[in-house]
C-alpha cells in the first residue's frame, strides 16, 4: 500500500495555485485515522569544519519559508485502494512561516525580514580543505497517512513527497540597459608602427633593436569596455568595445589598427551561507562563501587572423557572438541564511603591430533578474473550480536594434 501525490504541473510562482490529488494505491485495504497534505518550503544550510584530530564540527541553519497543512480525510475508517482526494494551495507572495534560527548577526548580506519575498528553489555545495558546505531551498508537497490506532494489528503510517519547481518573477518587462565602464590602457612599442611596415617580418638586427623600447615608435591607447550591471536569462546582453587613441602621448606617426583576437564573456556566481552551532554553554554563527565561473560566450580568431575584426569607436560584441545567460542560472536573491549574487566579466586578447595584449576585467556587481515577469495575468477556471495563474514569457531583448547604447561612467565600488 502506498500514498501518492499527483500534480499535473509542478512549476509554480508567487501568487499561483498548485492543484492535484492524493490517492491510495496497492492491493490491500488500510485502516486510516487521518490523511493530510502540507505545502512546505524551507531554506537549509550545513557547514562541516574539520579538526586536526580527524574530528569535525557541524553547523546548521534552518529557516522555514512556508508551512501550510490541509486535512483531506478523518477516520477511523477502512479504505480501499483507489480512493483519491483533491487539494489546492495558493502560494503566497511572501514568506508565510516563522521560526528561523536566531542568527546573532543582524546586519550583513542576508535578508532577515520575516515578510521578505520568497526566494527561488536552489541548491549549491562546495568542498574545500578543512570545510564542506552545502545549502538548498526546497518547495515540496508532503502527504501523510496516519493509520488507525484502534486496532492492534492495523496498517502503519505512510508518507509521500513531491518536489515543486518554484520560480520567482520580476515586476518589469525589460530592464533598462544599465552599463558600467571598464578601461584598459595599453602601450605598444614596435618598428611595425612605422608607415608601410605594419606587416613586415623583422630581421635579427631589427629584433635586437626592438628590445630597446625607448628608441621605438610608441602608440598609447585605451580599450573601453561597457558591461551591463543587470540582465535576464535568455536575453541578449549588450557589451560594447571601443578604442581611444592617446595621440599626445604617442610617438607613432598615426593611430595603429587594433584587432580583436580572442574574447570570452563569463558569469561568476557567488554563494554565501551562514549556519549556527547550538551548545549548552555556547552558540555562535559561522559563514562560508564560494564562487563558480561559467563561460557564457566565446570567440577566437587566433587561428585565422585575416578574419579578426578591428576594434572601432563602437564595436558591439553581439555581432560576433551570442551573449546570453543560460536559463538555468538562478536570479540574484538573499534570504535568512543563503545569498546568491553575481559578477559579469570579460577576458580579452587584442593585437596591435603583431603584438598580443591580454586582460581580464569584471563588474563589481551584476544583478541577475528572474526570467519571467507577471504580465497579462490570466486565471482560467479549472475543472475543479480553482484558478491557476499563468504568466507570459518575457520577450527577447535585441541589443542590436535601435540606436547605440549610451555611455555610462563607472559607479562607486560596492562591497559584495
């Protein structure tokens, strides 16, 4: 005998309704005292710190987010397999449970507001020397059957769990393209900066001369990179490159050609968690954080430099590669004991006068928004009479359409 939860669609969002049935399966009758189903959401962390004597100390963090229970059947009664009971839960917009662990630090990167918005379903882990850390945020339906206590040899209790795919929503259709500017100054000294010698092969004597940069033509210029500070999965990210030649500080007869040789766009994801250790005489918090780097776009012309594009006053990288954050990345969020945040970065390799220059730069903060937003909400009536909230998908933002994006100055540095 088993108890099962049947849900046509396990995807859900704040304000939506999750509906289904709980049913009995098997070949035998069962004596039942009570059948119930609960909607439960929780945020949990665990940090294990290893000691020198091969022992370890474990810290845990617990924060209930939702806890709602529905009674479906009350006995005592003997039930046959095949019985089923419909249920329906309306998900709240904000946390609807209390009792998070009493973390001592009231300020910091975590959100301790009891009425905070619900975070997305999430899990992450990290194992390093001396530490192991893991965290998860789960949304689940939990069905339970309590067997009758009236009979000495009655059937035992039954339990069943169904995991929900909880996704958060954003309140704007398309975010404004907020950009931050990063600069990379370059000094290039070479005989190839002389007129007519751009593609020359240097002789041995000229190579020796090239070691004395004070005697060579010098070109100074700056690569300016405009990176977005906000984005949405599955939407194009506008990244603009430009070159600014410093004529006054250069000794080269004319501004040289600067070519994009290789480019990689990456998203650096940070997970920050806290947990607590409770003892009779001592109670204190511990925090851990780790990062993961994900390449989201790449182009490489090093093997075919004849096709490498020049960097101009306005080089939109969307023309060279599709810069899109995959949908599986969770939006930025902060809850009682878990925080997820991001940086967006670029690895760049350029060529000038057949010399290669490399750099890596990233934003101080990148806000990744939820992929869906609450637009044109419709509530079609279901067969059971309940309503299910549906959301239309957000349109793709085309960075190449319209006028070039405006230039923004670097904002003050923010601590992560």
